[in-house]
C-alpha cells in the first residue's frame, strides 16, 4: 500500500510538471510565432495569417440566424496602408453567417502587421497596444493532430458566448497614437456612411436695367398767359421767340410753380413732354418713356425778387427705356453659376478617409428660369495626420446658363467651371458609438466673371472675387451594428463680395458697388440602416439605406446694388429651403461605393429651388 501511494504521488507530480512544461512550451511557441509575424515584411509574407480570434464553425454547423448581426461586418483597413482587405463574414446559402478563410496574409504594411477589430466587432478582441492573452491550458489526455480529427467534428458555437447584437465593442477610439492609427479600420464605410446632400446653391440675380437719354440746357423763359411776374399760376414757355412773339416749338411748363426754398419766391416749374417736331430732343424711339423734368429760375437776386420774361432757367429732362418689355426684372446668372454656394454635407462623412469621388446631380427646372441643370463635382480627400485630420478638394462644373449673356439673345447655355473649395476636417472625439468632427471650408474664386453684352460691348460686369468661409461641425452616432445617425450644422459667410460695374449706354463701366451674398446656415440630419452586408455571392457586398432632412436659411436679406440706371439683387432676397433626400449606398467591393438617390423640395415659392434632383455619387476608397 505504501509503495502504491508513493507511485501515485510520483505520477501526480510528474503530471503537474508535464503540464507546467507544456504550458511553458505553448507560451514560448505562441510568442515566437507572434515575433516572427511582426519581424519583417519578407518573413511575414512567408507565414500564414493568424487571426486574433478563432474561426467560427462552418456554414453547415450553424442553425439559421444564429449569429446574424453578431459577427463583425464592414471592410477592414490596415492601420497605415489604409488598404481595405477581405470582408470578415458573409451570408451562407442557408441564411447562416460564417467567416472566410484567409489563405494569404493581408497587404504588408511598413510596421508589424496587426488586425484591429471592427467598430462593431466582438468586444473580446484584443485592443492594439495591449499584451496578448495567455493561451488556454492544453487539455489533459492525448492531443489529436489535425489528421486525427474526424469529419463532422467541428465545434458548435455556444450562443451564450456570442456578443449581443447591439454591442459595439469596448475598445474606445481615442486620440492616442495607437488607436488613431486604427481609426481607418474602425471607420469602414458602413460604420460611417456618407450623407448624400440636397442643395442647388443659388447664384441667380435679378437685373433691372434702364437706358436713359438726358437733356440739359439753360434757356430763357417767357410768361404765356396774363399772370403777373413771379406768379405760381404763370404758364411758362422755354425757348426762343421771333420778332412777332410766335414760339418755335419750345418747352412748356406743366402745373403750378413752387418754391424750392421755404418761404422763398416761386422759382421751379415742372416740364411737360416736348412734342415732335421740336428744336429740342423728343422720344429716342419705341419703348422710351418720358421721365419728366424741371425748369429752375437762375435770375434771382436783390434787384430781381421775381422772375420776369426773358430770365434764364436751368432746364433738365430725360427719356428712359427698360431692357425687358414687360418691366419685370431679368434673370442673370452670377459668377460661378456651376455652384454659387457650397454645402459641405453633400457626399460627406465625419470620418476621415483617403478617397476619390464624383458627384452628379440633375436639377429639373431649376429656379429663376435656369431650366434643367447638370452638375458634376470632382474631388478627393487625403488623410494628413494619424487618421485624425484630412483635407478635401472639390471642383464643381455644370451645364447651365452661360456666364456671358447677350442682351439680344438671352438664355444662352454652356459648360461652366465653378469655384474650387478646400475643406479641412479634424476628428475631435471618437469612441465606439460617437464621432465628432469639425473644420473649415474655403472657396477660391476660379470661375469666370458674369457679363451682360450687347454684341462685343460690355454693359454690365459682375467680377468673381468673393471668398466664402464655411465653418462646420458634424456628429455620427452608431446606435447598433445596423442603425446610424448623422447631424450637421454649417455656416456660409461671404467675406469679400463681388464688384459690380455697368453702363447701359456703353463706354467705360463705372463702379456701382460691392455685392456680398447674405450669410446662410445649413442644418442636416440623416438616418442610415444597413440592409445587407458581406454578401460575397453577389455584385453588391453591402447595401445601406439613407433618409435625410435638410434645411438652408438666410440669416439676413440679400443686398441691393443700384446706380447709373441699373439695379442688381438676388432672385430671393431671403429664403428658407427644406428638402428631403432618399438614397442607397451600394458597396460593390472593398474599394468602390455607388450611391443613387433623389432629393425633393418640401416648400414652394422662392424656397423651391427645383422640381427634383436626381443624384449619383461614386466613391473610390484607398
């Protein structure tokens, strides 16, 4: 019995030591493998990729819907290379979810390769910068090699071990260097989809132009009735008399005389329109209207308190004609008719990305008689620092009303280049549910000046000089792995304005004034719902539905610039635009996102900028 007890104790000590040795060898092997994986790019390329979490069971071992919404989704990006890799999971033919196999390693970045978790990934996944967890203890008893495993021995996932469907993970996205590098991975497109947008941009002026033909001269005045000198009831005639006192078609007064000074002598008479023929100018032609005129007595003095026959009078009158026959203001495109005002929430996300993009908008029956407008915006966004700061450039262009219009054939259309806009973006706060971004956009005046021509003669010029500052802030909220919300607010302030010069009679153009656009405020909200994700069997890998509500309002009345018979103002001096947008992001692969959509106005009058806007946006993610 004693010998048996001793042997039993020895076997127990041997098993304990063997278990300790096995644990040590297992840990050393794990660390050695991790060191080899992170050593060099060349070594990394020769080793199979080791995921940071175990592979789930195969499709045929999962009951339908077991892990739906619980497995990671969206495209993952390597930290610095920012190149998207394979989708982490897909829908099996029977409706279950599983992960793909990774036969090769991801693209090799310039530093040890680490796969960071998705923003809605399993919270048990390791966080960058932390020590790897200890491997599990080897089981007692013989360990079977892969060749010993019987077919159909795949482990069954325990539903209690799966994360909740709305659990977004506990790894916070802060401003630390390690986590900032991971922001591109956490900020995959479906985890931070773009807002589609809605705005036409205004840029339509009302132009009232008048051609004026003046006459001014010093003429003698004569009393034609029996009224005494200086009487307000005198009928005055201004012009020359022959020896028999017969008038030679001069100018006559209209109405009673009056004093230009309080309690002074009668010294001013209104003039009637001269009749044709006459020695003085009459109507220049059809469409001209007599503006009236005055005759002011010039002979007043201490020795002459009342006007008398033959005294000198200053005579002034004019004719004028409007350019439009019905007297209504004419629509005139301002500079940069492609996009006069820029709304940053168009194809925009609070997340920073490396991307190229194109926006196309078809505006049906745009405001101010512009008709149908086709607009394109070409742009790019580039991450500048630690996945927290980016710069974006946008160049609009459009087929619309021509910036140079001839008064004889208004309504000419052409392809116009717009003003360039640069947008700086900085992520101020990020965690597993929220992203808060702020920044500033600035427009550079690259578009052509707006001109009103008469043949080769310029009658009116609106110079494209304005610079717009576009401060904004944006929020993105992830409610769960399927539902997201975005909120934007932006100002648009014209800090410089455009010079306006004009003379409808031709010749040098005098300066009429500086036209600064009214400041605008934009408020936008959107709801995004992930409809499908990680479908490798079809063309569309993911689909995200968007519903958006947009408001744009002017903070003050638009200015009015007038002079020299010309008046310029905005088509709508004050407006409050409310539009709704519906769109769908279609993720075709890990790099390409196509977004069709439509925007419709919810208000009428000058707050209705178009009948509808058809939208197509394309993003290529690097």
